């Protein structure tokens, strides 16, 4: 993973991780595991968070033998269209799946559906999940393990394609939820790239000349996952509460009526000096990889001015900067830089992964 220094060469260069060649079964399995192991230590927690926020792991019901034969599990991650470089990046480093650009619908999909690639992604994120979505991960692992058992205990001759798949995958353990502290890994960056945002609110006070700038980091997720995990958990409350405790803020519950259906969500918002400073420290340590990284950088820049300058009301450099930054921020952003992905990528700088 050393050749990350040249962004321009990135997409034209040879794959960073070559596909394992089909050689001696044991030797090949070893090679595949080593590659997945490396990716695990680099982006395991980040990718788990991203998939838990904006990804789907689809597995057909094992009870239907027809479906078991026909459909292998599928992983789909949704990105907003400006995050196409991130989708391509993840596809490239993992050599898994394909990126489908749907500009007319305003989003990009990273779709992983061949068995070896699904196995690769599951091995990278297994053990780093923190939400009830672990239920889908575990079903996909069971599917793969059953696939291996069904084909290796089979006496009839295997198709060359099946043999090739079997040489590249191995059984995976069902691992529990990751209960390690939030600040221990990059999971929250992946989850925030999916479901978080940074905002700069400028309030003009009526009848007064004063103007106030407020900075928020906000994370919102559905209250419940649609299926219970093996322990019967479906609620996102435990993880949202853990994030709230980490930032020192409350968890809010919100309900919205959209087309006769009520949607319930949990929200965590950092809004004061202490919580915003926690947010800053975390995302400086474990950087975001989507274009939200740029929003965070601008947001943190304003926060820094705010903290170094006691006067936060009235016309000031601070207010002017906040107003200026907001013209190219979040949805209004027109300038994108991907240096954080291709040049100074924290997760792929080997020295930064010590103790990960
Ligand atoms: Ca989401």
C-alpha cells in the first residue's frame, strides 16, 4: 500500500492489491487471508461504520433451497454523487464489486455480489460492527459457511468455477458486536460519512444588530433495524447513546410524517465547546474519507476562530469567514479536493495504524 503518493496515477496504475492467483489450495488461502487481514487493520472499523450507516447486506432466506442455490449474498453501499471518488477508491483497494454511477438519481452505488468479493468485504468488517445490522452480516457469514460445507461435503464433481471460489474463501467466525470505546478506532468516521453532517448556523437577531454563529455536528439514524440479531436487539439506541456519552450530549428522538408513514430517528448533536472539541479531536485522529471531510475541515476552521476569539457576536472576521465558508459548504459545495483520500490517507499510512 505504499504507492498512494500519486493521486494522478491512482486510477490508471495497476491494482494496489493483485487478485490472488489460483494456485495450490492452502498457499492461495493463505495469500487471500493476508490481503484481507491487511485491509482489516487499515479500514475494517471505518468500512463497518460506513456499511452500518449507508449499506445493505442482502441475504436470501436459507429455508428456501431454491433461493440458496440461485442467489449469493449481496452488499450495496450508497454514496451521494459527489462522493464517486470514494466509491471508486474503496472498489479499487478491495478489488471488490463494481461502482454504478446513477447521475440522474443523484447517487452512486458500490455493488458487491460475487461470492469471493462478498467474502472479502465480510472478512474486512467482521468484528467491527456496532449496530443491530450485525444481524445481516451474520446471516451472510452463515450463508458462506454453509456454501463451503455444502460444496466440500459434496461427492459429485465440482464445477471449475466452484473450485476456484472455494480456493479463495474460508469459513468465517461469527463475532460479537464491538463494544470497544468509540475513540479506539475509525468506526465513527465511516458511520458519519454515511449519516452525519456538520453545520454552520448564522442567526440574525431581530431588532438587534448582533448575529450569532452556531456550530453543530449531527448524527441521525433510524431508531430500529428491521430484524432482531441473535440476542434480540433491534434498537440503535445503545450505539447512539454510546456516541452521545462520548461527546457528552443527549440523544434526541424525532418522528417525522412522510407520506402517511411515521419515521422515528435518534439524533445526537454536538452544540457546545466541550462536545465540539471532542468532535474535532476525533475526526482529526480518524479522518472522514467522503467529501464531508472538507466540510469538517471548514467547520473546524471556524470553530478554531471562535475558540480563539471571545467576541462571537456582531460584525467580525469570524462572522465574515463563516458567511464566506457557507457559500461553498455541504450542499452548496462546488470545490472538491481528494488529497485526504489519495495523497495523505491516514488509514493507509502504515505508521498511523500502530495500536489500531
Ligand atoms: Ca443511512
